[in-house]
C-alpha cells in the first residue's frame, strides 16, 4: 500500500472541510425552518387541525433533534480539522479510512471502533 503525500493529505482534508461546511449550512437552514414552523400561529378552534398539528410537531421535533445531533458531530469534525486531528480515530488513535470518511465525513471513529461503540 502506498503512503499518501502531505499534499494529498491536505487535499483530502480540504475536501472534507468543504463537505462538512456545506453540511453545516444545510443543517442550520433546516433547523431554522423547523424553528420557524414551531413559531407559526395555530388555529385554536379546529380540533382536527390541532391533532394533525400535534403529529406534525412531533415529527418536526424528532427531525430537529436529529439535526442538532448531526450539527454537533459536524462541528466537532470541523474542530478536529482545526486541531490537526481529523482523520484519526478518537478512541484508538489509528487513521480513519478514506472510504469511511467519504461515507461519513463527521465520524470520529475508525470502522473497527465504530462497530464496538
């Protein structure tokens, strides 16, 4: 197996930094839209609408929670880039495979450690 050059490594990190930055912007936009939906006035007189709205609110809340968790993971990955530790497993300190980072750019774990978490 051929070792990557420093230039290739920097290119991979910059690629992931751009992907993570884009994902962060997407998540922030989605979370703002969810927050806006929660702030919309409701019709207090229609029981059918209120039941539907409660169901919709539950779905929005779940989406918001999932988005918040992913946003935290994305920000942590961007912080690891700034700290120079991106691409290194936080559990075992081994390199995270490039294919894994391509699939899940915000992952803090190598494949082996992710399976044991």
